[in-house]
């Protein structure tokens, strides 16, 4: 699950990149790894021992201060969404946000783009010529194909949503 959306954030667990809209929220390596662990186990309690084994597998000493620091950094980066990381007293932490995998969303959008390109190719093969206008909006991308043919001038409008699960 490398790229996900939750709350008002997008997170790439492969790179540790966290963003809110167009703003990037920088996380150091260990807080990013901890956020990836919590998001991957969303809804489940992740114990401090599980965190230690994942982030510091070779360490025998207590990592409590490091875990506390990482959780604090995650909450600061999440800002208004900080409540998505819950502390479960004497047990660990739980991520409570709804997580959407963006890779599946982008795969679906890519197929919509292929279908639009195929329709345009068929139109051009039928003697039409075309002009394409693309407009990005917060809800998604609008693609206007202006198909030109003697005697008529139809438009094909395609909408590719950014967030089909919203």
C-alpha cells in the first residue's frame, strides 16, 4: 500500500512523503516509517513493542523516547487531522482514519484515459479532425474534444474525477 489518502492528507509510504492539498508536510524517516505502520494497520492497536521491532529491530534498550518523539512529529505534521492517531493507554497507538489506496484510483483513471483516447482515435479515423482542451478543477479533470466535420461540429466532454470514492 504505497500511496494512500486519509483525512485531508496523501501519504506515500514508499518515500515517506506526506502532503495536505498542494502543501508538503515534511516528516523525518522514523516518524514516516511509524506513520506507514499505523496506516497499514488502520483500526488495529499497534503496541509499542511492535513499533520497536519494526523501527529499531536490532535495539535492545528502551525506545520510549524515540516513539514519543515520532508520534509527536506525526501529530504536528497532520495538524487538524492529528486526532487520526489515537493513544491507547498502556497498549499503544491506533490509526482511526479512513484510508483510500490511491494506486487503485489512479489505475482506474488511467483506463478511463485509454478509453477516451480510443474514442478520439475512432473519431479521427472516421474523417473527423479534433481539437482538445483540458481543464483541471478541484473535482477532477475535464477533457473537451472538439470534433470537426463538414456540416456539423459535435463536442465530446469527458470528466475524469480526482476522487471517485468521495
